[in-house]
C-alpha cells in the first residue's frame, strides 16, 4: 500500500499530477485544491495517497494532507460515490465545508459539486451526518489546529498569518502550500515569507 509520496512535481493536468520519486513518475489523481497546494512544476512536494484497485483499473489518488484523504475514504463509503465524485466534492468544497454540510444536513451545499445531484447529495449528508464529527474538518486549517504540533514551524507560521489579519482558512491554505514547496524541515521565517506570497496571490 502506497501511503505517501515525496519527490518533485513533474507535470500536472486538470485533475492529476505526476510526482517524480527518485526517477519513478507516479500518476496521482487529485482534487483542484490539492493541485493548488502542491506548488509549481519542478519543485519538491509531498502527497498523501490512497491506492484504489478494481477489476480493470488501478489508480493512485493524491491529497495535500491526510485529513483530505480521510474524507475521501469516508465519502466513497456512500453508495453512488466513486473516486471521481469524491474528488469533485473535495474540489468544490473545503473539508470544513463538507463536514459542516454533513453535520448540518445541508445537501444543497454538497450538490454544488460537479456530478452530484440533489438525490445523491441528500444520501451523502444523511449517511455521514453521524460520522462527520469524528474527522478533522477545517481543511488544512483544521489540521493545523488539531494535528500540527504546538510550537512547530507550521503552527507558528499559521498563527503569524492569522495575527496579520488573514482568515484562518486562507492562512492555512497558504502555509500548506509553503510547506509543500519548502519541505518538512522548513523554518518558520521561510514558511511565513512564502505563505504571505501565496495568501496575497
């Protein structure tokens, strides 16, 4: 089971990316939010993955952080939601919005995703409303608030951007993109510098 890839972003398309890991190119299907978080072609990136195997297909799904992957897996437990529909939902909504929609029975919000009609949206929120609270839901901000170690460079960078007046979701997305560009060992000052560019852009 391939759980994570760290390498160089080699190429991207509308809903996929190729990550070069020591000369081997892995094709990963991604949401638009994950593609945005991976950074620029040629730069280093880390992607959390889920391998799906069927009778006639094997595909690797990629996510900017593990919480998005958790939501992807949860969404695909609903009848009628395959990987394509789950990625469409995660492209249209942050995982915080998915969580809130499921917890609040808000099918209309889920139906904003391409390929999700009112009937399927209702089934999704009905089946997942009791499970929604068990997973992180602030998008990357939820992960930053819940999973990032206190005092870590990422947590401090997130706090700095929020103190500068950026909304938590915007700040978290910017820090995540900065982390993806600079790598795991990035220093707080470097993260803040790159994140400010991303947040302002």
